[in-house]
């Protein structure tokens, strides 16, 4: 790689995110049925794949030892109150109700946090324009 190419290089697109889970079947049901994510396929050994707005989410059964220790993934939703109500009706227990994090010049950033069956933290986020 030339020096010019090295300076211009930068990561700018996420292709896949892996989330370690202890029970692939239980987690696949949760992400597919409860969260309503678009299921793509399962592959051995114990992997399940979803499409999340063009980014692939991989549930990693072989990574079970790391279950519950993942990074937080923030999912954008257009209406956080509606998402919170819908998921609450589906039995999801949130860490707290949706709350305002910060007011920006052109929008407000609202968040709500929940956990999957392995206690991986998940965030829903909404950019609310006045």
C-alpha cells in the first residue's frame, strides 16, 4: 500500500456485527419474533443471521462464553414511544422508560435500553425533529 493510499484509508461501513449468545434457538426467536428483525439464515455451528437495515447481525452460539459481554448496539427507530410500547406489549422489560439524552440544534436524541435473553444490552434511539 502506498503512503498516499495509507493516509486516505478509513473504515466507513459496517458489514456484520456478532453478538455472542448462550442458546441460539432462544435468541433467534427473540430477535426474530420479539424484536421483529428480518431473519436471513442459520449456518452451522450455531449461527443465525439477520438483516438490520443492510448490516448483517450474526448471533454467535459458539461464542457462548462471551454471552452478555457484548458491546451496546444502538438501533434507530422513527418513533421511540411506539417502539417502547410495542416491545413492552411483547413482554420486553426495559431498563427505563424512553428518555431525552441531549437537545441538539436541529433535533433531540432519545434513548431506551433493554436486554436480550443473555443480558446483552440493546439500545433503541430516535432523533426527534421539532
